[in-house]
């Protein structure tokens, strides 16, 4: 059954993409809006059929009149369901970078025609991450939609589902939109016992110093006689035992994070650990650089430098066509 179902789904997806290609802005029109009865609508129609049979057999004009009235109600619902989506305009604005395993967020601008009204609109890329929207008093609205970040690199969401069961829940009107939105997905941060620093050189002291205690690095087991000010009291209150806060500093404010210092790990594990330490050094005032087998990011600091380093980690090992984005 799956072998038959998959080709049908792929063919239907290609047909949809031809009718509604990927674009910066999408306007929902008659050729891209689809209408079908919901499960409740099918049950309602079955009930009408039974009532019609009952009224015909007993020649009861009152029942037949009720059936015709309700049939008219179904047709009116079809028209209203279609018009509730028709004229809706969607535009992708920006995406927010995320880490593997998290939710990436995309901001969209939804607008309507001056004389149109849209009620109970639901839109989203994945089940459980849909957003509800009404455009009645305002001509446009900004919405933020989430998409699961399953792998690193550029995340370009596929078809966006826009649907509505307005007005009575008997008819489902829906459409798909392919928006030109993308964002970067960074490797999932993963801590390591040791910092993957390059070998120390004479002109850039990259060695950690416990005497220069400036930055918080983690926790270690409690040692008798240690200052009480270094005790992690919050951990103790949660029943985790006595631990000491560990602080370290750098004899030099210039450090290099080196791929080759993580020997024995696979590619994704190395990237995850490097990503973790990039985030940690981003909290300090130290200048840090990154050395990958094919890329070297010079020393720097600040938010822009951190984004550049994270981008290199996200796109490492990815084809040049994929690296460029749009």
C-alpha cells in the first residue's frame, strides 16, 4: 500500500508546486484554493440522504422541505469557506536562526483586500505548530510560525498549509503556499570536559589559568576547606550535594578553537562541541578564532563575529550550492 501511496503523493505535490510556485509573496486565488467536506460534513450529508429517503417513502413534504433547506445551507457553506481564503496575501519577512533540535521561527506578514474579511484561519508547516488568525478589524497582521530544525545548514520550509473550517465546520477550505524564507540551523551545542584549544604559541597565551578567575566554567566536587562563597547553594538546595563553582580566566585574551583538538570524534560531534565553546566564549571579552580543515575564521569578538563563526559551523561540509542560500 505504501509503495502505491508514495508515488501518488509525490505526483500530487509536483502538481501543487506547478500551480503555486515558490515566491516571496503569495496571493490565494481560485486556482490554488481547494474545498472538500470535513468528516462532520460527510456525516451531515449522509443524514440528509437518510432524511430524503424517509421523506420520499412517506411522502412527507415537511421533511423534504427541511432536507432542501439544509442542502442549500451546505452550498452556502461552500461559498463562504472559499471566500474566507480567497484574496489572502502572504509574505515571508525573516527567519530566526536556531540550533538542531530546537524550533526555528519565521515571521510572516498576512494581509487582506480592503473589503474582505477572514475568520478562523489556521496556518503552519507542521502538525502541532499551527497559528490561528483572524483578519476582521485590521487589514494585516504579523505572525510568527515555528518549524522544527532537524539538521544543520539552511532551513527552507516546504509548503505552508493555510486552512479554514469557517463558517459551520462542514466544509474545509485549504491552500498551500511556498514562500521564499530561510534561516540557518546551527549544530546542537554539546559540552566537553576540555576546551578544544589550539596548541599554545609564544605570542598568544591561550592557556587557561585558575589564578586569573574571571569566567564561570562549571562545577566540581566539594573539597573540604574551600571558601563557602564558592559553594553552589542552588544545587545543594535541589538535593544534588555539595559542589563548588569553578572559575577560570585566560592569561591571554586571544584563543583559537581547533577542529583537530577533538580527535576521535565524528564530524557532527566535533561541530557540536565547537559550537558550545563558541557560545561560551561569546559571553566573555576574549578574542577567539576558529580553525576547521578548510576554513579559518580570524580572531574577533562581539555578536557579529559569533554569528560568522556559527555560520561556518552550520555550513561546514555542505555543498557550495547549499552554502550560498538564496
